[in-house]
C-alpha cells in the first residue's frame, strides 16, 4: 500500500551526493577542516543531510542545505534551508571511566531514547548522535549530564533546537 505522497522507495544512487562543509579545526581535537556528509539531492542546489556530523556544528541529520558545486564537481554547503527538528550530540567515552573505549556502551545507555548515530573509529570512539525532535529531550539531557558527572563520558551538543533549549 502506498502512502498519500506516493510509493516510498529507497533513494537511487544518483540521488545520493556528498555535501562538504568547511569547519574550523579546534586545538586538541580532530585536525580536519572539512567534513563530507551524505545527502539526498532534492533539487539542483539543495539536499537533505542523511547522516550525523562528527565535526560540523550547527547542522543535524535530516536538515535541508543549499550547496554550490565547484568546477571539480564537489558540492560545498553554503547554508541551511530548512531545519529537521533534530539535534546533534557528540559523546566521547572517558578511557579510564566505567565505559572505557566502548562506543557500544554509549549507544546502549542512550538507546531507550531512540537516538541513532555513528562511531568515528575503534581507535577514537567518538559517537555522533542524532536526537530526534520527538525524543524525551529532558531525559536525554539529564542522562548526558549524569554520564558526564559520573565519569562515563564527555559530551557536546553541536546543533540544538528551541525545544532542546526549553527542555
């Protein structure tokens, strides 16, 4: 059965593009000045971000961005067109804390909130998470603070919504 908007289909490979963001490297952090995020092309210069950023602040999975394509065919983000209602949180387990380097343990602690995410690498278990707009934001914030206070992890919130601020 089709939805009212028509049949749902997975994106065709041609619909998938990599949109690149320029970011400012931080001292004592990952040394990158760009990050490429997978996105679904929506128009000639717009795309919906399909994964969670590890480096880029101010953008979350599901947001629509405008891009400019350079002479080499690289798509560079130039601004956000529409918010997704999602937030982005990055969590790094404390190596000598109760979770050790275990990114899976981070996921397990936060799974009850319906968060999804990715791990940077086994060597650097930074977990970038998408916090859906409909999640229990107050509960997520409380658990993040508890984990920090109890030495489980360090965290940062890199893309917030008004709902996150109010929670």
